[in-house]
C-alpha cells in the first residue's frame, strides 16, 4: 500500500499564526512534488511492519494527536513525510545548530545511547556521528517515523537500531544506558506523561549517566503568550508552565542545569547520582534484537568520564 501526500500540508483549518501566516510561506519553500514522489515510492505498511511490536500499546493522547492538522498525526505517513521539511523552519535560526546544542551538552563518554521519541531520527543520527563507537538506539511510537529514520541512516551509512516503543515504558532493563536524550518530545505530550518519561529515563540510566532534554524555551513561552499561537500543538501550553528542571529533580536527578539556546529553545541536563539504593550496571539480560557490544560485567562506563 502506498500513501500520497496531499498538496496542502494542512488538512483542517486552524486559527493559529502558523496557519494564517507561516504555513503559506513555508509551503512555498518546500519541494512538495519531491515529497510526493518519495511518499509514493515507499510501501509504508510493509516497511513499518518490520518495526511494529505487538506488545506496544499506543496511548490515546498519541493516536488522537494531529501534526499540523493532519488526521492521525504521526500514525499517518503524510505527517511523517512532511515532518522534516516543516521542522527545519520551526527550529530557528538553524535546525542543525539547535540540535547540536544537545550534542555539545554531553558530559559523558557513552557506550549505549537511547534517543526517546526519536521521530525521523535527526538527533539520533547526530548522536551516532558524535559517538561512532557507541550503540545508539532510537525509540518512537510511530513505526512510520522509524521507516523514515532508517532511510536517513542508511543514506549516510550509519548503523543505528530503531525500536518501536513507548518512552513512558520502554521495556528495557534498569541501568541499560549511559546517555538518554529526548528532542522536541515533552512539548507534544501531557504533563503527567512528561514526568513519567523523565522517571523512566532515570530508571534506564547507569549511575553517573546523563539525561538531556532539548525543547522549547519555557521562560520565553511563558513570557510571550503569542508565541504559543505560532504552533498548532495541543500540549504546548501545558509544557510552557511545566518546569523541566524541577521535574528532573523530582525524578531523582542531580546537577540539573538548563541552558538557553537561541532564546526560543533550551537544553536541560541531569545526572543520575550515586546512591546505596541504586545498583551499578551489570547486565544479565539477553535481547535478540539488541547486542550488548561486550558491556557485560562492566560497572558504569559513564560515571566521571568527560568528553575529550
């Protein structure tokens, strides 16, 4: 089965600054004919079946989400194909520079990295490029997103594992990763889900492991009410009043810091502290889809190791 991309990136009208002013401009800058050719060249159902996991339940907030008004949201290949072209203009002043701010904030030398809500894999690819020896896993609720992410990774020769899953309950064992990241994820989920994702991140990290959250600048969003009207995002107002740093602390993280990125974005970092109640990473599990890459029996490779 193939899916065609409609000429208009919006399927229903929204009374937002994005719809009234920005969407028509962005539409002129995007190669819609090229996107349509790509969308029609992919058998989305067949390829997504390779990632679809029967044990993953899609929550209602996600299945009901509409990306730029597209019915079905990220469970619709139309939204997936249009995601990158639109996002590059929303991450001002430059998408690569904004995502690089997360990479530059990494203070550990990770051997296993998990990118939550990886989407089409833009940040995931940069993580692999920054740490080519690390095992990098991108996790997302949309198997269609994973199809496109894999296409991007293959096109640049990067070996990344793509996994269908829920960032609230990943099903990975405790202490499996040295670095957990999330880019543009918390703004798209309810507050209670954001806290659950951060708590899961804490569980997944080794002692001394780092979490990094790249998203909209909450101070700016709170101060400028009109900015929240730029984007057609259901949970953006909830995100604006949320305090990511406070939520990280609540989840158990220490050394929590938030860095402004070009005034309209932010990167928040936290470290899983040493505690007698937190065990070191000694993997005893086996997963046929994930190679431990010889990490069995090691303690925390992340703690106290700075990037060169």
